C-alpha cells in the first residue's frame, strides 16, 4: 500500500488549520510571498548554459 505525499500533506494542513485557525493566515501569507518573489525574479533567471 502506497500513500501519495500531497494528499497526506493536505490532510495534515487541514487538521492544523482547524485546530489553529490563525495558522491559515501564516500559510496564505507565505504562499503569496513565495509566489510574488518567484514571479518577480523567476522570469529573469536563466539556468540554461
């Protein structure tokens, strides 16, 4: 029996958000900051030789 990592992480995150609702604010804030940084600087990074 194999368990995928993504559904397991989603389940754990959902339980944590139910137990600590304030945690949702931090999760959303970190997600938005990461997406913003990748959006701003990710397009300018060229890794190909």
